[in-house]
């Protein structure tokens, strides 16, 4: 009997994290709901799941900085990525009309991404929640006829709500990037062309530039650089870098050279670039 892949998600079923999990793994998986990103890490560490799907960056809201720290501290392996277009819809119980609604509820980031739409409805009172899908579920469970939720199509289908306005997000090109995490690095990947690394450098002139130039000299593209302070150490930073390459030998050379000029160097994961939105 084939083992079902277990994937931890932050939020409940029909959340964007579950949608991202389905996009990466397909629908034949078991998603495990978690109340926080830290809890997703705890169940992965305990091997209660096989993978975690974790949001790391949104094209409007920016990087989710605490998640970088979680990945590093738990020493998980990044084994993939998935980009999900964020399409937000307004939904309510069947029969409810927008003119009868008093409240709109969703995650604060989702609400901010729809601000242009709600400028036209100043009478609506905004109620923030921790999860978009949870808002849809609450409307279904409590039969709220005076409330609409902002969530995705998956939530409307799962919780039996009608979509009364589609694509209400202000920026139609909004996306979130998710990382696929597991306990141990896998040797199953036969093709890799992207990696996520973390390191520190000395606090002196040209220290970071020296490392970045090494990758440039080997034609390794740095697609993202994110810095975060080292807790309790003034003027010391972790640098999280995503890089892409076409020549694996040049990538290997760059890594070996960079090791000489860095400390706490860690390849968090090597995987196949997957940036189709």
C-alpha cells in the first residue's frame, strides 16, 4: 500500500498554504493543520509529517523574517519551492447580498491587499483574523448572514460559500513564494539549479562584497539576499542568499571559495528552481 505524503501547513484546510501544498505535491496528500509556523516545525521535527510548506516571501508584504530564523534554528533542509498567485474573492452564505452585509473578515494582509475595493464600501466594518480560510469556516459554522470573508476559491468550495465578487485584490500580480522543508537533505533530486544558503562575514570593509564577487565571477546568479541581525550581537548579521546557476561545476567552485571568507556557512538546501506562478 502506497504511503500517503503528510504535509504540515500553517492554518486550516483551504488556506493558501494548503493550496500551495496541492500545487507542489498534487491533491493526493494528507495536510496537517497547525496554528503557527513554529508548530509546523515541531511536528516535522517529531516526524509526525514528511514535509512542511512554509511561506517565505510575498510580492507585496515582503519577506517573512521569523520564518528564516525557524528554518535555520531547526536545521531543516529546503528541498523545493512553489510560487502561488494570490487571488482573493469575496464570499458569503448562499443568498446573502453585498448590500445586506455589515462586516468583512480576513487576515490583515489580505484585507490590506483589497483596500481599493473597500474604498467603495465605507460602511463595512473590518474584522481581522489569523487565517483567511478560518474566516470562511466561521461564516459557515455560525451561519453569519451579515458577514463576508476574503479568501480563495478552495475555501468557498470547502465551506459551501458563494463568491459574490471575484478577484478583488488591488494588485493582480501578487504572489507568495513557499519553501518545501523536510528533516534531512535528500539525495533523490537528480537535477538542481537553485540553492538557499546562510552565512556570516566579518564586520570590516569589503567583507560581504568579497563573498558576493566570488559568485559573480563563477556566473552564479544571486536572486535574493536577506539580512537579519544576530540576536544579542551588535553589528553582526546572518545573510540568507538564494542563488541560481546553469553550470554546477562553477557553483561548486564558488561554494568552496566562499567558505574561506565566511563563518557559520550553511547550505540550507539545493533544489530545482520552480518559479512558475
